[in-house]
C-alpha cells in the first residue's frame, strides 16, 4: 500500500465519528421527511409545496410566510372577491373567520381574527387581537419546537349570544399542534385563554356551554384500546382525543376521551379499523343532539354529543353524562368534518374524500342517522358553479337559521361557497384574499405595491341582521 493510500485511510478512520454523525443526521432527516408527509407533522406544508412544485411565490420563496397562505393571487385585483350567482338570504350577514395577517387593510396591526360582512363584501365589524397577548411565552412553556405566538394560527370559532367569539388555535412547528381555546369579547378584549390543547372547531350551545375537541399525548400506549393488538405507531407518541365541555367562564366541566369511551362501550373496532395508530380518533367537531334528532334514535337524548371522528370516517353519539357511545354511523363518508343537525333531525356533513361522482371526492352529505342513509347535496355535477369543490383535509359547513342555505368553507383553497340546500346550486362564492405587503415589510422586504394572496378560510357562519343590530347598538 502506498503512503498516499495509507494517509487517505488514516484520514477516513480519524473522521469516521463525524461521517457517522452526518449520515445519522441525514437518515433522521429522511425519516422525519417521510413522517411529515405521511402524518402531516411539521414541516408537512412546506414539503407539500416542494412536492407539488409550489414555485409561484418567485422571489418570496425564501420567506416563511404565514401558515394560512395558500398561494399568490395574481388573478385578483383587490382583497376578498365575491360573486353572486343567485338569490341569497337578504336577512343575513356573514361572520367570516379570519386570522393573524388576514385583511390588514382593516386590522392593520395584527390582522382580523374575524369580521362581519355582507354578500357584497362590505365589512361592518372586526376583531383584532395581539397573538402575544393570547399566547405569551409562559402559556406555551409546555410545547416543544418553535413554541412562539407567531406560529399559532386561528383554526375555528363560534359566536355566543353576547357577540363574543370562542376561538380555537393550532400551530405549525410546535408539538403538539393542538394549542388551546379563548374567549374574545365583541369589543375585542380577551376574556380568558386556556392553553389546554383544544383544537379544530368549537361549538357554542344554546345555553352558552362550549364543546371543543380535546387532545392529550400518550407516549406509553402499547395496545389498541382494550385489545391485545399492539399499537403500530412509528412516531412513538399517540394523540388521544376527545370532547371537552367548557362552561362560558372558561372552567372545564368534563372531558371525554374517545379511548375511554371505546373501552367503556366495548367498541374496540373503532380504534382498530384506522389507518394511523398514532392518531386513532382525530376528533374534529362535536355538536349537541337536538330533540328532533333524539326522537328518531333509540336510547339517544337531546343534549347528547354528536362527534365526528376523522380517522375512522365515522360519527358517534356520546352520552352527555357518561361519555358512553350510544350510536355509531359510518359508510359513505371518508375523513369527514363538521356535522350539523338540521331542523328535521337530518345531519349535514362535510365529506372530504367519500364522493364517487365528484371530481375530487369532496362533497356535502345529508345523512339520515335513523335510516342510515345519505345523499349528496352538493356538488351534484363537476360542471356546476363550485363543482370543483376540493378539500382532502379540513373544511366546514354551516346552515342558515331557516335551513334553506349553507355556507361551505373550503379551507385549504381559501374559498367559501353558499348553496341553496333545496336546489343544490351555488348562489354565492367568496375568495379569501389579503394583502401580504405589511407582513413582508415587517420581515425586512420592500414589496413594490400590494402582494395579494389567497388565504385559508377556516369558517363562515350566518349572523342575522337583527342580531348584528342588537350587538352593535345600531
């Protein structure tokens, strides 16, 4: 062996620890990347953009944009565009969920948490809240990753009779991603904050009680529910989720975790028949069973909890007092969200991926739980206005007070579609567009004019004009 060869070999041996470390880090990065794509942990969204060839941001691609940015809206000439396609309810305004950095032309410092608008796009009321006031460092002390208020975003909200907002928050680049829930007054004051891992969409009941999806992280889960089947979770931590019942003043009454409900109800199949043991339930909404629905189902009472489980593509009804599962429905829906009980006891559901006749699989179902039947309300044709509805994750639907219309929030594409429930036709379309120039200026950029971007729509609901007049004193 030559001296040069011996020297090269000696150098390699001497640097083996460093080489091993680099290889180990590379392997870990690869595994984490695979996990991010498979289980949607951070940086899933960034990887999706790369995977999908998301290069439309051009010079902005090096910026860490707000989480809710969908894409640049080069086709738009102004913020929040609307199109009226048919008769819309003339006695209703719209409560639009916004978020940090949404519509900073109206809420210049932090963006509009939410706003009240009409069908023409005129805004009558806004809420603006400092994210640091909601989530100072001490409230995020139990989170890992980049536990900072700037990584928290608005996930969903509902309004009380007093005009207060009940808002749930999630986060990117933080673990766990479920952050908490807060109450914000009509005037924009923060009444209370609970960093309790509430998530997805909250519901305010008629008496002001709050229902919110709840979460906790288990690191020692070895078996699926009460079975002897070992949990197959490669991430090592399991999200156990359920429903919290919270009093109007922010004090928790009780929480039902679905794993406990499954065990108590001897329904282990709900936990076993899922695609991801790391997230066996994925609760995304809970609403009260109405008297109209209760009278159609045996042993179900008004006030029980109708809960949406994305992981098993099912709806369950929990006993309000015990958390025991009284009823279970699955079949046509895939990864659904947002059950809403109508006046006749049927249930609207945002079905993310179950449609066979739609272009993307996304549709709105009307489910008869007593008969165990379902039919597609919208879209019925990919050619109709809004027929390209497409949301493989997230999404919400809200019915009008008279049950004749519904607002569909296509979260990940930044669009709201209003549909006549009887005809199944779209009557109004809203595109969530905001100017990112103020945000970019804060990041040290010098944008040449407005930078319009499509932002996610995390909800839209009806607000009767009479209620708005009462709340605003007008």
